[in-house]
C-alpha cells in the first residue's frame, strides 16, 4: 500500500470508538466518504479521504496497545467508515484508544455500544435466566382468554 500523505488543508473526522474482549471498533463519521485510504499498522491507523463537500479528511491515531493489522477490516458506508481492529492482547481492557493520555476534541467513546465486558458472561447468564423466567411465567398464566366477544371489524 502506498504511503498516505497528510494533506496541507485537512481536518480530522469526528470519531467514536468502543472496546470488546478481542477487538476495538472505530467509526469515523464522514458524510459520503470518497477516495478512502485506510492504513492499519501494528501501532496506529491512518485514514485519509474526502467528504461530500470535498473537504480533505485525515486522522492518525497511535493506538493504546498493539493490534493485528492482518486481522483487521474496514467498511465504507454512506455516513461512516467502520473499522474493526483485532487486539494482540485478548481480555485486556483499553482505558482509551490512544497511546497519548490527552484526548483529542474529535475523539469520543461510543457509549451506545460500550459494554463492561469483563463481566459479560455473568451478565449474559443473568439475561438468559430472566428470559427463561419470563417464558415460565407465560406458560403458567393459565388458559388464554376467549376473544369471541370482540367485534368483527371486517364488514
């Protein structure tokens, strides 16, 4: 892959991310991205593209920890570029995406998808038990009500 050069007149894309046991997900929020170049390396990612208004977009993120570049993927969508990156160390939570402790203004956590995965198996079992209880309640409610007293609406 040719080296991605930072354009002189560029701006970073608003970026959200979240952590899982084996991977991290990064979503670059860009309207109708075109000329997309993504370079995933062991220690960083570089994104370069243009948005729907022909603005040059450029993000370079030095990762908190090492990743498997060969086991990582990106997908370009209408409003985002989604990147799934495999962590070298499974089951190790990343407290932040970047190596640097200072958080850039354009980077934030995707709280809609964030999960405390350290207790994921226990939470999943509790969810399953709640579901089974609900099914059990449905079965023990008795006979279904007769619906012959409803008006026939099909004339």
